[in-house]
């Protein structure tokens, strides 16, 4: 901003008093301060900011403070909650506030700024999803009056100039914003006498009104007036400005009234992994350019959003294991799998065209053949590359792409070359290249390198992927469709990122999740955990880079496993399952703490508790063989694992060796499970980095080690277990999230959603609410412990609701899985005592989908498979084949493909109409098609703006009508 800092407290003529006023309730030991861009407000050093003082005004707690400045003063500022030592506990979300004092304000005047705390939800309309896509019409408005320009001047001493300011991010062409209220100058609540506001840019509308003291208290509201003569006044109670709220002799009052309070905007969308899309042009898998067709179908079906799974390169193993989209080879590179070969060049030779035609026919399979598709695409791409590499690599568009991305592109290309050269992604096996250095990298990728052509091929692929995805992303924006990406919580331990930035990862650990809905034994994802302390040194630059890269293509994103930013479930690198882990960070149980409670035998509690009768029970007559191979008898009737099999990885390896030599009877899987159970039969986990610290084993009461303890020890361990998992970590985890998540949110202007499923600490949802993060609600996984099925009509506004997701069975498969559960759902949710159909017939699908679109959630997003269940024609495929992921299987093959092409779906008017009617009937916003737009050119569609107000479902077919159909 021009002129910032020109009027410092040292040099300015102190002629105008600026007073800040903001209502905010704090806890004991907390206070508010205002910090800004000038020295008198701390120059963005919060410790030097202006401390505000609390004042009770009726039932409100108001914080006030003032500074002396000159007329014409301007700066930016924000409010902060701090403790007694001025440590920041929380800060406002959204844009920095702008303070501009008009030159017309005379010396000696007092100017009051009446502000409202900006929450995370207040910032949502300024995310690219809304600003550039959904509310994009507002961006074409012309600024009528810049901020800081007063249109009225004060004369008499008993007059007060009130500056009204409101944010209205969603407004149609030809619509104006007014304020009406109790004084005559505000129309005495009549529209025709109201005060019209001028557009100031950035969705801000403002106007001035000179009031006499007799006009106070002023009661008022804002509203929108369209070109058809309709006035829509904002919802909620009247706003009020009274003389008592003004400080003595203040004659200028600048109101910052937040958002215009309209019914909250609600939208809908569909979700499908990129690899699951099927079109007439793809080769074996969905491709980025297919997104244009997907966007067309979304618009025709009334949707505003298309959601994908991660699309980063995962080709670590160069086999089908790489189908797992959450194990990134690089967090920046796009996956070659989604490349459209035909779009690489306009001059593809005829023989290559025929090869492409043959590949299309060969790979037109029911499911994705990951390995064949990858090898085929790269093989053909290399042939085209050899023909046109000089032309492309010298083009201005490639040079621009390279210069913008070379920081990650060079290491990525080098990594891919070395992976193929050494036939492994395990960079510890790369000899002198095991340890990354800029010097080695530059030699490897230089034009003089004998491998330069191979390196350039990887540049070439990434360039075309960028071009194709950018084309699809721009198409989505123009069509008014939010493209939503996915931010994985981890990276593969053999990745470009762990090679280049090893200091950012704890390579001797593994991430996962404790036992939950998905897996009673927990999950082990295999990713190394993050070294957050190291990441903080450059303000989380690696994360900021990831988000900046994503924002080139997406206008919204899902934060995978958002709990990982509060705490992560950390496992030893030698673990295969996810049960015996600990939270990082967390406050462990100290040896001193345990001793005070009368717990002394730490070896008994932290080592596998194995008695002879356990072995006999698990292995029957074979127990002696198992004992001889895997165990040592440490005392009579008690055993311990041998050194060569005292971890899960060692057990699995030795078990494979023994079964290969026919030394054991029974299945290898069953033997492994029983041996793992013995290994995990502990009560405490000893910290590998500090032997005097311990962590309670998850579900410790399920172990025989716990059940054999004396009553005193049991009671102590129960209490400490509950404290560790549900109490003592909450403040630590909250502070951890408030260090990391704001950095992510401020790294881009994308709309952020958090996947908050699983074991949810009580601190999570308040932090998400504070930061304006949208949560996820899956009906079969309710947050409420006393509910078996979630109630969509009771979901909060700041949520995405869905009947299923990629990590669980589809709506149809879930319906067919469990007859008793199906009956309970039919009775409690549908409200029918009839025997439910055994299959998820279209009427059932309609009921469940209608429940979700009518929910108060900001977004209702449906997997494509669930939408296809609305029509019998698309349910011939067995429901179990439509599941995308099985979280209980770490080696699951991610290969589901839709059995219907996008072209066929676009021609299915019946399905599109059924979905659009559901969306439209629910009161959710929907994109109009061309014919509807022409018919409604004089009555433009007005979508309500975002607020945090809760909306009740409306429209659609009633529950009774649906039940009657069933």
C-alpha cells in the first residue's frame, strides 16, 4: 500500500486520535491487542502492538485502545489474542484490515473504528473457490468509490459521521447494496429512503451518513436491491449503534460490520479418482483432459465441484504397488499415468497413431492395469519425444515452465534417472548419489551430461502434464466448477523429498493411525514422520511450496488426515501393523510418575508377556515347535522372543523362511497374526529415545498382560491410560496445530477442507472452527458416540457431508454387507418398520442422497458410484467391485474404473435431470444450463452469500413420500 509507515509515532504530527473498539470474550489470563504495519502499532511485531483494555458494555466485553496519528494516516492491522507475556494464542483470519484516514478529518478529532473479530469462515468468500469460480461475477464490478474517501463533511459540533461498511462477496450484475434503519436518513425502515452504498473493491461496500445526536440509538440492517425491484434484507437481529458505545467527543465512527447476513450458500459436487474416470479417448485410465468432460457432466447435473484423489507421481516401485495415490514419489511432480498421449503433438506419425489405437483397444479393461498402462504410455511418449524434443525444449512455453519449476523439477528428473539406473528407489543404495548435493545434481542434469536426453524426457512429460491439467483447470473455472485436490499427509520414504530434504523427516519411524472404524488393529502407512522442529526453521517452506504448486491447478483441497497436524500416530520403522504406536508429540508417562503410583516392574509391563498356556492356546500341539523357533524360556513357563525375531518385520521374515522350508504347519497369515499378538501383549511402550519415558499401549485392557496384573496396578493403568489418550495432550496438540495449519492456510487462496475422521481429540473441532476449516461427515461414521448413524439434518454448516468416501465401501456395497445393520438403518433413519430390500434399489439411493443434499452442510459431495445407484441400468456390476480402497490391506490394488464412459453419462438426460432436481429441490445453488440462462436473463439467479448461520433443509420430496415409495 502506497505510503505505509510514513506517519510513524516519532515523526507524525499527532493531531487525530484513532480509537479501536472490538467485542470479544476472552478467558482468564488472556487479552487483546492490535498490531499493524506502522511503528505505533508494532510494525507487525506483536509484542510491540497496542494493548487493548477491557470494558463491560451491558452483557458484552469490549476491548478498547487508541493511538495518536496525523490526518491522512494509513496502515494495515489485525487483532490478536495474547497471554500475559504477549505470546500469541490466536489471531484473526482473513485479510489484513486497512485503515485510511481521509485528509478532510480536522486536527483534534477523535475517530472510532468499530470492528468485529474475523473468523476463519469470514475468509471463505475470498478463497479462489468462491472469489474466482462460484462468485466470479463480483470480480467484474467497477470500483465506485475507493476506501478512505469521505463523501460528507461535518459542520456542527453535535453531528456524527457514521461510515457504514459491509462485505458482500456474492452479488449479481445490476444489484445494489443498501442500509436501512430507524433514523430518517436511513429511511425509517423503508427501502426507498435507505442509504445506497458504493462499491469499494474486494467485495466491500461503503457509504457515509451524517447523524445528529438525536438519531441515536441507530438500529439498522443491510440488504440487496436487484434490478427487478426486489429488496432482500439481511437475516438476524437488528444491528445497533448507541451513543453509549462511542468514546467521549468521537465524531467519526467507522463501522466494519463483517459479512452481509444472508442465508448461507450451499453447494454440491461429485468425487471420483482420476484413474477411475473412463472416456472414449483415454488409454487404460482417466486422463487430465477427461476433466473437461467431467466438468460438463457436473454442470449438467447441477454440481459446482469435482473432487479428485492425489494426482502426484507415485512410481516408486515401478509396479502395481504404485497404484496407491497417497505414497508420493514427489509432492510436486504430476503422475505420468494421466498423460494424454494423443495431445503430445499435432504431427504424430501414422505408425505411432496406429500404436495408440491398438493400445486403446488392449487397455480398455474393466479395471486399471497399472503396470501395462504406465509402460505403454511411456513407451509411446518416448517415441514422440525423440521426434520433437528440440522443438519443445526450445519453445518459450517450455522455457517459462522450466524456469518456474526448476527447483523441484531438476531433482525429480535426476531421481527418476537414478531410480531406473540403479533399479531401485531406495536412494541409500545409490553409492555416491545416496546423499543429495546441489553440486552432484547440476553435473547430472547439465547439457554436457551423457544422460541429459533421459533427464529431459522427464522434463518433457512433466511439461505436458502441466499443460493438460492447466487446460482442464481453466476450463473448470470458466464453467463455474471448483476443482478440488487432495493433500496427502505423507510421502514415500524412498522419494525425491526424503532424498533432497532428509532433515525434514524422521526416517527411523513410520506413520499410521490407531485402531478406528477402518481397522481394529490400526493402520501403518509406512511414511516417515515429519521433523516439525526442523520444518519450522524456514517457516515450513516445504509445505508452503506444496500448497503454492497445488494452487496452480486447484481452487479447493482436502487435507488428508488433518489430525496429523495436531499429532501423528508414530510407529517404529520395524513395525508392519499399526497397533503398538504412540502419539507424536505427546506428554509421556515418566518413570518417576509411575513409581509415585506404585508401579515398579517396568520390564514386566513393557516386554511381551508370554506364558506357556498362551502358546498352547494359540498354537495347539505345534506350540513347542513355535517356541523352539521363535522364543527363549526366560524362566519357568515364561518366554521371550529371540533377538532375530523380536520385531514384526523380523517375525515376518523368519516366518517366510520357515514356511518355505516346511518347518511349520498352518497358514503363514494365521501364524503371523498369532505371533504378532504375542509381541504386542504389553501394557507400556518404552520410548526408544529415552528409557525413562513410557506410553500406554492402545486398548491395553484387551491384553492378557493387563488382565494378569493386580487390582491396584490395573486401576492405576486405567486412569493413566484415560489421561494420556483423552486429557493431558489437548493443549499441546492445540498449540501444535495452531503453529502449522495457519501456515498451510496462508500459503494459497484455495478453499481448505480437513478429513477429520477417526479418533478425534476434543481440541480438533474448535481449532478447525477457529481457522475456518471445513470438516467431513460420513453418515456411517458419526462423530457422536451415542449414534450408530449420523443425522445429516443436524450437521453443522462448516462441513462436507457424504454417504461414503474412497476409504470405505460404496453406498450400495455398505447396504448389502450387513442385514441386521440394514434393518436398523431402515427403522431408525428411514423410519419404516418394513423389511428393507436386500439390495440398494434406486429408491433407497434417492432417499440417502436427498438426506445429504438437504443437510445444512456447506457442501454435499457424492462419489460417482453412489450417484449411479440412482438408476438400475448402472447397478448391474457387483457392488463390491466399486470399492476404491480397503484400508485394512496395506497392499491394496487401487484400480477401480467406472464402467460407464463420460460421453454416455452426458447423453443420459434422465440421470442428469434426476440429480439436478435433487440439488435444486434442496435449496442448494446449482449452475444453470444455457437454455435456463436465456429464459432467466431478466431474473438473474441470486445465490446467497456465505455465512456461518445454520440453514434448515427445504424443498425436495418429503420423507413420508419417499417411505411410501419404498
